[in-house]
């Protein structure tokens, strides 16, 4: 079935998700199997409303679009039937929450500004690269490399971070796959996904273990384009 940005779809594989709100653009959704979506949490499943979780109405009831749980999902296996669509105003609030979580504005200024490091315990840091968690966690693949794109205030305080998968595959290219590391790898921006900090290997790190500002700016630009974020 065609998958469209801004449409709410059922979540047949996750009882805690009332619906998936698709955010990747329609060109990505047409050509790629794994798409970016934000879960609408069932109110009963939330003890507290997470930050960056604007309200979206579904079936006449307010739900919270948990942007910090942005997930790369399989459009063929993880999406149910269409349940309606978010309003433009709701979409703008979701976009704004994601922009704040990823702190995109400083990166896209001229000149770009790197995000400050945050003091604290051993935590994933913005721009750092880690090996992914064991296979089975939604949106993540074992031994794949992920670069952290959520801001450090969030990374230190919360149990999960938002990451972009990287690849050295020569088959990947074009919009949504910016070159990084001097062209030796690409970032899969449409597969931005939340990963539990406990699932990342914080000690056994890839080489290189961190991206520079230029690469992070390239990723930020393609996230904005791939998710049609209005800055």
C-alpha cells in the first residue's frame, strides 16, 4: 500500500502504540522499505508525558506523539491500516519538537555551531559513533554503526538517544544518504531511530569514533529534507 507522510497508521505489532505518524517524505516512503515514524502513545501506557511529545488527536482523544521515540519501521510489516491524518497544525508541533530534540537550528546557521558537550556520567554524546544493540530492538541492527544526533542535555538525562545509522555500502546514495568521513561512508537519514543507551556499546567503539562538525551539518540538512521539517 502507498505510505504517506502525515498519515496515522495502526501499529499491529506494538500494543503500547496507538498509531504510527509517518514523518519521512513521500518520495522516501515510495522507494525505501524502512521509513521514519513517531509513535502515538496510548495514554494508559504513559506514567509521565515525555518531553518533546506534542498532542495529536486520534479517534477524538488526545494522544502524545513521542518524537524522542522516532523509529525506523518496516512499512510492510509494522504498519496497519490508515486511521486518518494529523492536521497541519499538529504536524508543525511534531516537527518543532523534533527540531528542538535534535537541536538542528545551531547546526544550520552560518557559521554552523557544534553542540556543547554536557558534563555527566558515561553517556552517549552528540556526534559520537557506537555499535548498535543486539538484533531484536526495533529500528536497530547488531554491529551496525550509529551516530548520535539528539542533543546532549537529552542524552545525559534520558535512557535512550536518537541515532542515525551509517553505512559503507556502495548501493546507497542520493537524497537522504549524505556522504560522511570524507566519502568513506554515508548516513541513512531516513533511518533515524531511538535506541536505548543500555543497548549501545559505550566502551568498544568504532574507528573513527566521532564525526566532525561538517559531517554533522550534512546529516542535519538531510534530516530536515527527508522529514520535511519546517525550520
